[in-house]
């Protein structure tokens, strides 16, 4: 299979590495604005050749758009222009409705399959990429009205080659769900890092008080700001609703804790509900 | 060393297991309301004998009170009554000021050293206990006015035997710091589990949308409700301040995301600050 990857960062690099192992006879080309990642990847055999400009005409079976989600729209359109009629174009963006709306009117949009590999890392860029972050993780495909069953099944096969588990979902359902399962958790993690800094005296050494739980809860905060700014802007409406649900729960909790004596019963019910729900996962 | 452990749960059990390895000649006795954990621990050689009642007179060098923090106060007082004058009594509670205030007037309070091993697990009870959760983790000792340097250095040596790194801190500083680094993270984790349930349609299958980030951010939510209810009640004043700091940050973020277009600059600064602060850890 001939693959062209646009954006050789955390996810783009991980896709290249996974495909390299899965298909020894495949040919992988890549484009990135960071020339040094490309040279590095070629030297290490992760890619076969470098695509010089984003507008270059590419003969490939699958083009993978692995860019921050806002800039991915123009890149998907450009690659739908420059690739063969037989080439499938997939993106990896964390928000689907806005990308579909930005691409659907393109004359070749039937060849574009919106995808979201639910994989990440506290590391960012090509240096953090690894096939391990894809292996066994979920990838969501959100077909649009121009897609045929045939191209969706090509996309399913493509993702199965990378070791991912495929789920087909409606794009709005996707954007609502990931607001809670991915975007809100990222913002909570970043906000927790900032809250600890803001809330504690600046002359206090917090390090001894940071246990494994704190490290886990702040791991996501290290994610790429460029990637997450795009996600937040593109899924703002759903994220606002998720923040409102979250702050509603925190405000109830705060009211209970501010009572004197604390209403242990309501607090206990909240903690027990969380344990019960978590057991169902 | 002769050790008596009161409460053979996650932390009490982990302390027994760590000491068993560190001191082959030591003698470990334990008390718990759950007889089956005690029998299990004795059968497996984790403890040497069972203490029949919490009021039994115990000849030991160190008594470890490993109970939920509210009930630990009366247990510390009882064990200060029933132990030899040479016995040191340590607790493991996640809140220190309230415990010290509840014990300081006891005639033997000089023998009580307030401690907090910053260790936990998504598992709870003796079944989840392991010396690994202590090894390399921090333990905070918060001396009170009746403690002598001699007993503090005995406490330091005790914790070093379990493989933990010791930090000495003021009890108020401790309670303020852990509100941000431990108690708020736990409540965020539990609240995120409840928010996802509340925010998403009940007929939606959320499982495919839950990636590694979500699993990490909701891991703490599985912690024992009995343990966490006590912690929240005992450190309510500090936790309320931490929740206020957190919801303040989330409200700013919500306001930015609700603007149309989104103020990308403020959002980017927030995300970059989190990455920058996290790098300093």
C-alpha cells in the first residue's frame, strides 16, 4: 500500500511506524513543515521519501492528514485536489462535525473519510510517536452523506492494519461524547496544574505533596497547546456544555462541604455513585 | 521491631508487607473489624498474630493507626492508653490538623507522631495492598508541639524501613497542600465520572470514546468512599478553597469558549502555562 502522511507529529509518526511493521512492502511518503523530523524519519527507515510541498501531486492509495484540526480542513481540500481519483483521504482530528462541514462541498469529498484515533501521549511531536499508542486503542469513523459503504470498508481495513479497534459513529454523537471523555479531561488536567500553582503559597515546595494520583491527573496537561487550541475552538459548543455539567457537580459538592457540619450523607452518595459507575466501565 | 497495626486495609496491609520484607526478625500484630482479612494475612505470613480487641494492651515498639481519618482520633487515644510508655504511635491519615487537635490533650500525646504516606491505589482493602505503593513514594511527618526530636527521628527511621521518602512539614501547610495535590484531584476524578454519565444520552454507548486519558483521569474515582468521606469532612475548609480556585479557572475558560469567535489568545496562554508549569515538576 502506498501511503502519504501530511504532518509527522505524534499521531502521524505513530501511524507511519505502525504501518511500517504491518506492511513490509508498503511505501510511505511524508510531508511536514519541520524538515528535521522528516530527515530523521527517513534516516531511520520510518518513511521512504519526503513530500516537498503540501501541493505536490501524490500517487497514493491512502493520504493521512495528521495536522491540528483547524488547519486540517484546507489540507484535506488540497489533498483531495492533488491525489488520484482512487486515493482515500483520512484525517485524524479530535472534532468531526466542523471538519465534515468544511470539506463536504468539495467535488471529491466522497473520497474523504473522517476518522479519530482515540490515542495520545503526554509527549508530543515525532519524538513521542510510537505504534504502541495505537495498538488496541479505539478509532472512531464518522461517515458523511457522500461516503459509500465501499470506501468506509477500505477505511476500516486501513485502521485494522495499524492495530486499532474500529467503531462507526454519527459525527454529532462523536463530538458530544469526546467533549466528555477527551476534551473536558484535558482541560481539567491543565486547570488542575494551574489551580495548584494559583492556590498554594509561592514559597511552598509542593513536590513532596505530589503523589501518583496527582501525576496521573496532570499528565494530559503536557499535550501540545497548538493541537488543543484547535480542538477547543472547533468543539467549543459541546465543551461549554461539558464544563457546565462539571462545574454544576463541583458547586453542589462545594455547598455540601461548606455546611457545618458537613452533610456526610450527600457526600457519601456522590462518592459511592462514582465508584459504582466506574465499575461498569 | 514489634509492630501493632490497627486497620488492615490498603495502607495498613501495605505497611505490614513492606515491614515483613525489611525486617525478617520483626513481629507484626494486627487488628481489624474484618476477621477474614486478618485470618488471610496470618495464613499468608503477612502478620504473626491477631489482636482480638482494639482495647487490648499491646506491648509493641510502634503502633500504626491505619483507619479512616475521622475514626482514627478515638483509636489513637485508645492505643495511647493501652500501649507501653516506650511505644510510638503513628497514624496514616490524609488530614493532619484535625487529628492533632483531637489527640494533643491526651497525657501520652508526646508519643503520637502524625504521618501521611502519600500513597494509594484504585484498589481498596487488604486485597489491594502492596509494598510497591509505598516504595519510593513520599511520606509527610507533621510534628506537633509535644513531640521531641528523638521521637521524630524514630518516626523517620520507621518510614525509611518501608522504603518511603520522608518530608517534615507544618500540619497546616500539609492540609493546604494536599487539598490541591490529593483531595481536589480525587473529587475531580469522581466528578468527571458523574459528569460523563449525566451529560451523555443514556442510550449512547460511551465505551469506544474512552481512551487512556479518560481512564487515567477517572482512576482515583474508585477509591474507598468511607476513606474519602472522612477526608472531605476533616479538611472541608481547605477543599472548599481548592474547589473555588478550580471552578474560577474553569469559569474563565468557559467564558472564552462561549465567545464567538473563541478568544484563541487567552485559551492558548492557558494551555501553554499548564505545559510550562508541568515541565517544572
